C-alpha cells in the first residue's frame, strides 16, 4: 500500500484535502489508491484527462489502468454520473478480484470517470441533477462519434459536449488497437427507481448470458429487480434486462460497429457483450449497493477466469 500511495502522489495529481460528498462514499484518494495498487502487479496507469469544469477550483485527473497482458479485453467502467457512488466504491472493494482477472485476461479499468461530479455529488459536469429541461454534459457523451439514424454519414452531434467526453471517447478508440473490447461492464445507479435492471447493449440483447447471470447476482445480493414492464424511459424490460437502446452513451459506443472520426467512417469497438448495471439508489443504503456491485465484480472475475467459450 505504501507503493500505491507513492504512485498516487507521483502519477496522479490530486489536490490535497479535496472535499468529497458526505454520504459514506470513500474519498477520491481512496478510490484511486485502490486502483493504483494494480500498478504493483504490472498494470499500466495513465491520466486520460484533467477535469476542471466551470465552478470547480482544482482540476482532477480521470484515471485509466491496463493489465500487463494485451489482447481482446474486458473493460470495466464506473463513475460516469457523480451522484452514483456505488460503482467506484465497489471497484475499490473488489480490487483483488479485478487483479485476479487481469492476471489471466486483458482488462482495462476506468474506475472513476467523473471525479468532479463524485466530489460534489453532481450527476453531470455542469448540472447537479437529471433534468429534461437542461442539457447535462455527461463525460460519457458519444454523440459526436456515433452515426445519425437519419444520415449515417453524419454524426449525431458536430462536437463532443465537453473536453472530458472528447478525451475519454478518443482514448477508448485509441486503445482498441491493443485492448479491443470483447466485454464491457458499466456500473451505474438510479435514484429515481425502486427496482434495478440491466441494460444489454451487445449483439445478444436480452438473451445475453452474462446479463441473465448479473440479474441473478443482484437479486441474490438483495437488490429488488424490475423483471418486466417498462423503465421510466419507456423501455421494455424482459426478465430484468433491457435490450439495445439508442442513447448516445459510452455504452452504445462500446457496442458500435462503426464510428465517425473527423467525418470519416472507421470500425468501432464492436464489443460483443456490453452491460450496464442499474441499482436503485433511493431504495437501498449505499453499503448494500456497494456490496451488490462488488459481488457482481467477484462473479465476473470467477466466471471469466474459468470460461473461454464465446469470450
């Protein structure tokens, strides 16, 4: 842990005494310290971007880690929305499982994609809460890279909504050469739902085996799951799973077979399996949500270390 602390100071410049929202979530230093402990096992750490949206005093780094082994990879993402703390905390809790997975298979870890939002408990870079009336700038916005449904030769947006989104998505595309995404897991929450569910953006949709397994893990951990009906966004739910949706998210990017870069079409990450976990933040205490998402990461590591078929 001493080495991890030294790496934290040398590799990732976090201003001392940065305040973190007081709801029981771990300080950013602890989240990054846990992630950087992987460097002691041969992982590579790098800063994807420095996040300093208007209204913040100090820039905060957005950190990424890559396992020693390159090749078709498992990608683990979290912390896109700052008011969803369970994912980054679950990653810190399950770091030994992630290390075990990375010893066997290529892994890319993005443990806290919106550190400014996490520190302030703000959903977006510019807006504290979700609103249909205000354009929230998400660090995972990928609309500038995804083809428009009306005109596939044009992107849905002429530019990224923020420098952070531009940097993160560009980094993801650049890393596909050495760590092409096969599986992508994005840990989310929603404080406006009482029952959780799993988005499956990959080629198998609601029939994805890992999605079905994930629903079972969450239920076993005491998370209420919406097994059927429709989400608050009017998306159909089947056995706790929502099939592919068009939402311009980083998850749609991970599944995209084609992207547009500088006006030119190029292959996208095209991950076969892309899962987004949504735990009901308002219905459960934070400790229970962290435990549930950590249980999923533990299951993922065991499953993927012992299973190769299809992955």
